[in-house]
C-alpha cells in the first residue's frame, strides 16, 4: 500500500520508529502495522484526505522538543567514526512505561522535577527510550529509590535496564543498541523493576542456547526442584553471596544448618554440589530456563 501511496504523494515518508521530532507543517498518519507516515499537505486534496482517513488514522504526537543535549547524544549513538573524549562517566538507562497511561512529555517533566535539571531522554517510542545518566553516576542515587518515587507519583509501573558505567562516548552506540534490542528478552525473565546489564547476562545466555542444550540442562534438575521457587531464590542469593553459606542464610533469614541441609539434599539427589562455583552456575542456569 505504501508503494502505491508514494506514487500518488511524492513527499510521503514512512518511519518504522516513532519520530522524536515532528514537523508540524506536514500531515501525519499511522498505519495498522504501526508505521508512521508524513505527507506534505499541499499534495492532499479534499478527496484525497477522505480516502486517506479510510485506511490510515491521524497521528497525534506528544513528544517534547529535543534539547540541544539530546540532539548531540542522538548523534553520538548514530556515529560510526571517532567521537570526542568525555571527562565524566555516564550510563544508559533503558526504561519502559505502560502504554496509554502516560504521555512522553509528562514522563520527562516528572524526571526533570525529581532531579531538578533537564534530563536527556532519547525516545524509541511512546513507551520506551533511553535516559543518558550523568548525574546519577556522580551522586550514586539508587535507581530502586527513583523508580519507587516515580511509580508512587505517577501511579504506573516503570522498568529500568541499566548499562555499566561508561567512560568513552564510542561505547554509547554499542550499549544503546544492546539495551533496546535485548530489553524484551531480559524483562521476560526478570520480575523486579530494575536490572543491570551484568545481572542480565545469564538471561541473555539462556536465550541463545540451542534447544538440545536447554533440554540437557533441564534434565540435570529433578522436577521437585524445578518447581521449587524457594530453591531458585536460594540459588540466586547464594550466587550473589559468593557461595558463602552463612551470608546467604542470613539474607534469607534461614538457619545456617537448614541451608546446609537443603544443599546436601540436592547433592544427594543430583550429584551436584552447589558450593562448587561451576556446579552452582550450571544449576542456576538450568533453573532459570524452567
């Protein structure tokens, strides 16, 4: 259909991603497949307009105008050549907000008020985008605290997928592409509101496993453990505690002997000792697949 429309309206442009800068002099539509279309109104007669509205919906944009800093960072994440050096660390934060609950301009206003400064946001769509975070790197504010404030103020659920701290602008494009392309995979596994790129690596590994290797891993774990959410939580805390039984038991409010008993019971049934790092990592991946 777009090819036919292009013949009739030479100025027609289509966009797979929602444009963050809208020329108000053009007429905008959205197709059923989500593509955004712009046409020079001088090419649209009254009859054409009626016909276009039969197949396309008018597109109403609500993106705030891009700031000078946002345009500059847009260039950084699209650049292929050398970029200037930066003195400050930064990180990229992919965010996701529910559809039809909050306009982009309102979300940005909420962030600006929270941090008392103009935040840098690169929008992917009305519900997703990347925050360029320089201030948080300096002040080390907890993202969990930020998200709690935003959700309580805006009454919506927000999710963050966070890159490591970066020191070179050349890294921005790499992590921008990874965060935006992998967020849906990571969020399908992760139940909490904030996840770092390092925490996401096991889920990204799982997603790339062959079906045969997935089956092999799952067969290592008896059914009684595969369906035991408490055991999965125990494994997660145990790994994050550097395989320290006492520390993990304390975090889970378990007696150390009870923790040891579960480890021994699992070893007896599977031959795997999760006090061994390689065994623990293998078991954890297998449980995550399930």
